[in-house]
């Protein structure tokens, strides 16, 4: 019966890591979509207010948005690695 308990515990652990991977992926996707919407809203704001070239809200936030997108993609990779490496 000890083997059964070990097997059940391993299955439960795998399920938890799978759930963790799903949550991390959803968080990364939500972050990416939010940043995409933010970029659009900033561009719309700039258009409405006559901001052009280098003096725009979108340009001001560009580096930070890229960093946030990169971090979201890193989160997806970590989620995959966590789930893969625990097996």
C-alpha cells in the first residue's frame, strides 16, 4: 500500500504543477493583452491630443512596455520549465 500512496502523491503533485503552469501562462497572456490595449489607448490619446513624433505618451512608455512584455514571455518559459522539470 505504500507504493499506492507514493503514486497518488506523485499524481497530485503533477496536477498541482500543471495547474501552476496554467495560472502562470494565463497571467502572462493577460499581461500581454493588457499591454497591447495600453499601447492602443496611448496611441489614441496621442492622436486626440495632437501629440506627434518623439513627444508622445506611447513613445514615453515604449521601453517599459517592451520590458513588461519580455517579462511576461519569461514567465511563460518559467511556467513550462517548472512543469517539465518536476516530472
